[in-house]
C-alpha cells in the first residue's frame, strides 16, 4: 500500500503524543481518499518485529530487577539477554521509544545478544506497572512519569549493566526516538564510563554539555524527519569543536522510525545498513 505523505505526517504527530489515536484516525480519513485504511496500516504489528526467537539457542533471556535510587520507584525491571557462553561480554543498553519496553525493543536486545553483546533493555514503565501491552496506553503512562526520574532510571540501568558479573566493563548504549535522546543524556552524564553511543533519530544533547562527552557517537537520522534533523547541526558543530569523535548518517528516502520493522515506516535496506554500522561501531569501541 502507498501511504499518503500527509498520513505519515499525522502518524508522526500521533507517535510523539501530539494526537491521540482517535484524532489521528479522524484526521487521516479527512486528508486523503482511503486515509483511514492508510492510518490503520501504520499501526504497529509486533508479530512482524520478531527476527530472533526468545528460545534461540544462541542466547539466554530473562527479566531482572535492580535498584534505581532517585528513580520513579526506587527499583527497575529490564529484559536481560546474554549470548551463549561463559562471558564476560561487552555490554549494550537498548533504550526504548516513548512507550515502554515493547516487543520490537525486546527483539533488538536479542539481535544484540546474537552479535555477542550482553544486552539490557530497561522498561521505563516498570514503576507504573510495566509496558501495558499496547502503545497507546504505554505512551500515556510514559508521559505521566516524572521525566527527570525516568532519565535517572535509565542511568541506573546503565550502571547496573556495566557492573554486572557477565559484563567485561565496556559499555555502549543505543536507543530509538526518545531512547536516542537518552543516549545523548548518558554520554553527557557518564563521561568516560560510557565507551560508545548510537542514537537512532533522537534529539541531541544540549550543545553546552557536549564538552562532557567522552564516548564516540554514531548518529542515525532519517532523511525526512525535519523536527529531529533541525536540532543536529548545532550539536554537530559543538562535537567538532570539542574533538568528540562522531559520525552522522542520514538515510535517503526514510522517515522517523525506519528501523522499527513493525510498521510501514520500516525501510529494510536502511535498517540493515544502520544495524550493520551499529554492530561494527560497538565491536570497535567495546572490544
């Protein structure tokens, strides 16, 4: 199905919480012939997202809880996936979008594990009962949390993973949309304790804070994502001025969310290339 660009734009508004589901569907129906059908096609189908089974013999997956002082509840829950073998392994924090730990992000954690990384995907909604099984309720729950404490929960998750018995002591972080922005926050906050960061179409850190970053960054952007892309040139200049190693890739013909294979925004070629670059980048800096 060919999706009208105006419906894609409305979906972006919906994904970022500026429209609720009902308003998204109503507006989509109004702007284009067949707009309602297009809008419904854009809603996530998480059965598509599984590329690595949770029973894959190359990994072991489990849910874990750990302390999170200063966070929204004092404890956190995450999805920990370890590669086969005794370890220790380089570690990778996988940070979700603005709706909690959904099946797509869990699959990304498993993808990281089969590449040899100890992966933890924290559920920022754990203090509110966890990801509720659908993105609409998840988005509302995440919006209702104290955002500063939510970032602290992500920071505590990174620290838990870095000190895990199976971790080699080398830590990277990747994240998507909201989680991409958290990668920048961790790079600023953790300094030399973070060895590499890979944000996917996330907001950059404040340029004034860039001098605190020690981790090299690999930034993935969609070509058609004006809101996020407009934020990066100033940060790129600050990274350059501060001598922070960084790469920025914008993928032609893609939209925000192109790595998420549960919706039609997914771009298979761009997602494959971005993931290959991500794995190679982490192997280089977490070895």
